[in-house]
């Protein structure tokens, strides 16, 4: 079975290679090749999962060593995979949700002339993400990490003819570089400390390293995780990344990319457990991001950006849980999986709405859409209920556990973190209800297009109609079926995981688990959460459901205006980082010109001069060449004789 | 007359033996089959040329070459699988030819290189049609004076020089014996066997015929000169040891051989040994293009038809380094304290001068020529290690380098304008905008030359420098790394030129090649990436094949 692990990564990688190298010949079949290889990868994952379930708990880890890349001395760069319960969970999420998004994209991108390239990038994204979660050492994980960065850059900027998309892609890439820097330094420190990149020996000896070193490593890993998972302070790229086609947003937010940071922290749990300061930092980052994303989500009128704020906030929950240590790891991953279902469903639903509304993203120009697109309405609605934690649905099971675990941390920290998590649940209910109501309920705030002569086109993609007016309609089956599947997952996944604590038992051998000492009982937490939830929903309904929604946004309070500008994140970055960076570069450029360039140019000039002079010897005359050979021979013979004489 | 190892060459000439006792030489045909197959195919090619009508020759010649080379490769693999690369390795043909790991590895490399090169030789889609007929890179009629009435007649008649295929095969066969030669005369004969066809091939360019002929004459004159030096060295070594077999000379050097009374006065004269040894080494250094015996390289690489240049740059280097390795490791290991310092000097000079002079080159083919000189220096660093690691790293480097080189020259044949190939670097500006795929593939080759990780160039350079450092040649490695940095400058400059400069108006276009060249370039690119991403298997293979038979 262990040979299949390579194929798991190989299938989408092959797809990316074939689709990108195949050229226009594959234009007609390319999208199906992409879907097929994603599905193959999922099938392999499912087979491995079945195999894993058949084994006793202690023997479930599979390893597969492909080859070592330039081993020298103590340096071993292995291309080797490790499939345990944690990676398995990710594999199923990535390939399962990924495949659904592939299928959806067939419809969504039907009219895009570069659809083949799009599927090539999607496959590349899956392959990189699988490499990331299957690597058995940090170096290979880093390769996957960078692959994810590249694929996200390519996909966010897929419509590169739009300057905003090109800028967003660059922004995502550059912000991620900051995080990548942290991860790469962390890996270097790990290597100098433990002499290996492999997880197993690093974790086995983790406690032998000094506290300070582990804290440094932990903080650097956290920096890396912040970049990929869009946590404060590296969160600014996520909102802009909505410039990519909507399936890309779904992929980034649900199955890949943003989950990478949570994976990294959970995978490195042993290190964080031994470095409480770093662990606390993870909690703080998670809690701050949780509130940050929720507040931003409340103010956005762009449906995708509101959802982006929500992702940030939900990933904040996961980070918070991961920072709690063994109390929280399992629930971080569980929330990650349930979130994968409902967030993918919500994004695909948003895509479906936009598709019916002429790519309009402003929710103030929606309203009353539930009659026009019933399937989208129902699936989106189920995703909505799941994310706010409606009792019995997926989000309820995972989010409540995180809130409970936060309280269980104990002490003042526990109360603060638990309180933030609880408050976040209320805000989540508020902004998600706002999205739901503004989109599907209320009166319609859009001008319907006059009925065209022919029957309304059911083809997806960008459509141009008389006066560019929308005529909302349900999307084709190739788009709705993935939405339905995801909605089913949003409803039942959390419950299934919680029966008999199945998920905890499944993941426990890898991450460890402890109950903690909660100052409040499970019942109290659930009750409190439900109250907060009800308040949030009621507030939103009062504000957007009962009263009519103005088509142009009111000026709003100071906080609203700040939240609309993403709580001034870009202004902050501009003033502190960009201006500061400009000053720094200016002074560096001065230094560079005066000192470094002198040395470099001097060297370059002398090499060039030497080169030009040596070239003169090459005069084209055989006689000169022969003389040089004769001289060379004489020197060589003389030198050899001399060596003996000396 | 005991004590001296008999060999095919000396037995008959030995006056001490009565003529009627000449034993029948014993030839192990099966073990020599790779070379014999290639020779057979070459002879068949000559017959095709003589007997077949002109129309059918191209297809027949290509078929004979491809089948012959593939069969030879199969024979090599079979021999290796049979254990001749390790446990059963021995010296065949009365001591003339070694069948061992390094020999089989290098022969395999040469045959594969030749197979890919045969595809580029056969490319007929790049040049515009001449009187409605497809033509290749070779002159219509080699014997016609450039610009003469006779040449025009040949062109009008649509002649093509299909003789290039048998010439290629003869050269390949010679190159296969060269690294396997186990006595000095076999070494010399095989040197001539592969050199003479190469001189001819260099002269056969369809375009710029005068430049091509000039390069051939230069190559021939200097090659003859170096052969003479080599032969003189052989004579001196024979004078020293009284035998020409590698093992015999090595025994005399180490003092374990019994002296013949007749030669006792002259043998073991160390002056003869040192002078003769270094002269033979000079002959080989000429072929690998080490400084100061490198000056023919840029002129010949530039003038020769590009497919020939690619073949020559790749395969000659493999064969000559193989022969150099065997000479230094089998014949002269007892002298390593004498030759190592000298080779240090040669390696340093080769790396530095190759890299530095390349900086100011403006012609792609000359640039690649100087780069090949610098690479010869890097490989010499591995040769100097005198350790099994040294041998395996050199074997790996040669395999990696030869495919990068073939691929790079194959790409050069694609970029053309009205005057044929556009080799001036300024003409390549902005190529990445117009033909991103071709430019990207060329960029991969350049990165491999520069030794960027995940390409075969990195793995090879890493292996030779590691072997050299472990053998105590740290200063050499430092010079090597600095030269690599200088070399990286001009490789990257070409990439910058291709991707970040505005295309010239009226610049060259990229011709659409036939599947033949596509196969060649693909093979080069795939080998470059496979050996770069997963080098371990091939490093192991080279490691297993690194023991010379004595």
C-alpha cells in the first residue's frame, strides 16, 4: 500500500504537467483530464483510508521513501512520505473537496478560453498541498509549502488582464514570502539543532533542546503559519485574493492553502507543547484574528469579501484551538474539516449567485433571490446554518468544542480566550445572517433584464445581456451537484465525527489528547453559545431583514468605516512597512552604490578586462594555437620532472 | 620471454619468439559485441552508400544507424546485467580491450548520446526547401569547392551527404574503444578511428562552408599535432617499460615486474616514464579541451555543423575523459605524486580561463565552446581525486553533461534567420517573448550548465567537488566554485537576454522542427531534470561501475 502514497501526489502532478505542457491540443478535453486525475487521487486516498481503518491503532502510520537527494555527510534531503491519521484526514479533505471544486469549475469556467490552463493550475495546487501534508520531513514540507504559494499566485492572478487581479496575486505572493521566510529560518534552526529534517527524530529529541531555542522555532513556525493561514499580522492578502475565479477562492479557503498553517502547528505540536510561550502566542494570534475577521466580515458588502472575513475568523478559531495544546489539536482539525465542507459550499454558492447575477458581487444589489435559484438557496442556507453553529449541524459540533477547550485552558487566560471565542460565535451568527438575508431574502434590489427572445441561456460563465442587466437563474447541474454534496457534508459531518468521540479517537494517536479542567460544564458552554447565537441572528434580522436595505451603503460608524477598509490593515502596512521599507531601501541603495557596487563592479570590470585580454590570444591562426600547445606540453613535462626533483 | 604480458600488438613483433609459435589470438566476440555491432552498422552504411539509389539512402542510413546503436546499447546492458561491470570484468582480446564497469558505463553513455545525435543529424525540416527538396545541415557535396559551378550543380540536383551516418558510426565505434583501450597502441588506433571521421564531419556544413572547412583543417592540423605528441609519449613509455599494455607498465612502475635482460638497460628509467607519461596525458588533454590545449575548441565548435558540434562536444569529452581516467588510474597510479600537482595546475587554468573568456563571447556556439572548456576543468577536479568516488563522480558528470550539451546545441539549430542559424547573441534578445517554450527549454539547459539545484548540472558538480574535497583538494574546489560563479554570470546573462529584452524587429524566428529534433531536445531536457531531481539512482549506478579492471 505504501507505494500508493507517491501516486497520490503523482496523479495531480501528472495532470498539471500534461495540461500545462500539452498545449492547445488538449483544450477540448483538458478540464476532464484535470477532474479525472483529482478523482484518481481521491480514490487512492479512499483506498488508503480503508486500508488504514483495517489496521490496529498503533500500526496505522505508513511511510514510503522514494529517494534521497544529494546526501552528503549529515545532510539528507529525503523525498519520503508519511501517511498517518493526521495526513490522512487532510488527504481526504484536499482530494475530496478538491475534486468537487474541479467538477464545479467545469461549469463555472466553461466560457473561459484558458480553461485548460486553469485546470492545470488547480491540479498543481492539489499536488503541492498533498506534498505538504504527506512529507515526512520539514524540507519536503517546505517544497510543498512553496508549491502552494506558487499555485495560489498563478490562480489568484488567473485573470491577469485585470490589473486588480495581477496586483492581488503579487500581494498574496509577497505577504506569503514573509511567512515563508519564518518557516525557512525555523527549518534551518531545527536542522542545526537536531541535525535532521525528519519529523520522527526531531520530535523524539525535541525536549532535549533548550527552551529558548524551541520558543524561537515555535515563533518562527507561527510566522510561517500566519502567512499561509492569513492570520494577523499577515492577513492582508486574503481579502484581495477574491480577485481570482470563485472556485479558486473555494479551494484556497476550504481545502488548501489556509489550512496549511493549522497543519504546520498541529504537526509540530511536540515542539509547541515544549514551548509554552510560543503556544500562548499561537492562541493570541488565533483570538485576535478571530475577532479581526469577524468584524471585517460584518462590514463588507461584497459577498466574497464577507466570506473571506469569515474564513479568516474561522481559521482564527482553529489556530486558537491548536495553540491550546493537546486539549485543542483534535478540535482544530475537526473544525478544519467541517469548515472545509461548509466554506466550500458557501463559496460555490456565492459563485452560483454571481453567475446568475452577471458577476455582481455587491450584496446591496441582491435581494429576494431564493425564488430564482432554489438549489443554491437551500445549499447555501445549510452551509449558513452549519457555520453559525446551528444545533445538530457540523459547525455546532466542532466550534462548541473549541470554545469549551478555550475555557479549559484554565486561569485568566482560559476565561479571556473562552470569552473571545464565545463572542466570536455571536458575531459569526450576525454577519452570516446578514449575508444570507441580504442575498436571498427581502425585496429584490436589482433591475431584471427584459426577457430575451430566445430562452435564457443556461450556460454558465460571463454573459452579456441587453443593458448588462441580470436575469437570475439556477446554475447547471455540473455546478449544483458539488454544492449539494458539500451541503450534505455540512449537515452531517460534525455529527458523524462526534458519535462516540470517533474523531478524537481517530486522531489521538498522532496529536495526543487531554480533556483539561474546564471551569464550566459542557452544558453551560452550549447554552451560552446558543444564547449568543440567537442574539446575533436576531440583531442581523432586525437590521437587514425587517428594515429595507439601502442600495447605497450608509456612511456608518467609525468602526464600520474602518472595517470596510479591512480595519485599516493596508493603511497600516503602507505607513509602517512600505514607507519604512522605502526609507530602508533608500539608505541601502546609497550604501550599495557607494560601497558594494564599487567592489562588485570592480570585480566584474577586472574579470571583463581579463576576458578581453585573454581573447586576444585566440587569434584564429593555427600556428599560434600549435605554439601554445607546444609550450603547454613543454611546461607540463617540465613541471612533472620538477615535481620529482623537488 | 616470460614476465612480460603478451598482447595482440607485441607478440608478433617480439624477436625472441620464433615465428612458427605465434599463437592464434583469442578474441571474445560476445564481450566485444557492442563495438562490433557499431562497426558492422558502419560498414553496412558504407555499402548502403555504394549500392542503394540516392533516393532510398536517407531512410536506410537513418534506420541502420538507429538500429545499430540501439542494438549496441542493448548489448552493453546485457553485458552489464551479466556481471561484466563488476564481478566478471576482465581484459578481452589478448589484453587489448578492457570490459569493466567504467568502460561499459561510458560506452553506454556514448551510444545513447550518439543515438540522440543521429536524430539531430537526420533533421530535414529546418532548412528551407532547396528546389523542392528537403535538406539537412550538411553540404550537398562535400568535395565541391564552395561557390563553384560544381557545387551549384550538386545543390540543383538535390544531393545530400548521407555519408554522415557511417562517419558518425565509425566515430562512435572509435570512441567506444577509446575508454576501454587497455594498451597504448589500441588507445592510439582508436583515437585515430574516431578523430578522422570527426575531421570530415566538421567540414560538411551546408551554410558557411568556408568557415566549416577552415574549422576542419584547424581541427585536423592540431589533432595531428596532438596525435604526434601522444605517439611520441607512447614510444617513450614503451622504452621505459618494454611493454605497451597498461598492466605491464603499471607493474614496472610499481617495481613488481621482472625485467627482461635485453631491456634491462633502458627500462625503469624514470625520465622516460615521466616525459612519456606526460606526453600521453597531453594527447588526451587535447581531446578534452583542457587549457592550454583548448584553442581549437571555439573555432571548431563554431565552424562545424551544429549537430556535429553537439555530438562532438558531448561524446568526445566522454570518450577522452574515460581514456584519461583509465590511464591515470590503471597505468600511472604509482606516479600520482608526480602528476597530481601538474594536473592541479591544468584543472585550475582550465576552469578559470574557460569561465573568464566566456564572459566576453558574443556567439552562442563559441560561448558553449568556452563553457565546455570550463566544464572540462570541473571534471578534471573529479579526476584528480584518485578515489572510487572520484571515478563515479566523473562518470556521473559525463553522463549528465553530455545530455545537457546535446540538448543545448539542438536548440541552437532551431533559432534561424535568412542566413541559417542565428548564432550571434544579440539576435537572441527577446526570444522568450516570441517562443517561450524554446527559450524556457534553453534556459533549463543553461541553468544546468550553471549548476543550479534540481538540474543534473548541480548534482554532477556537487559530486565531483565532493570527491575532490574528500581527496584533500580543497583549494581546487574553492577555485572551482569561484569559476562556477563567474560562469553563472554568462549563462544567466543569456537567460536575461532571452526573457527580459525587447525582441529585435526582424529578429530570427524559431523553426518548427520535425519529431527527430523534438525527440533529441526532449531527451536532453528529461535527462537534465531526472538526473537533477533524483540523482541517487544514477550516482549509485556510477558508483557500482567505478572499479577499473587491472
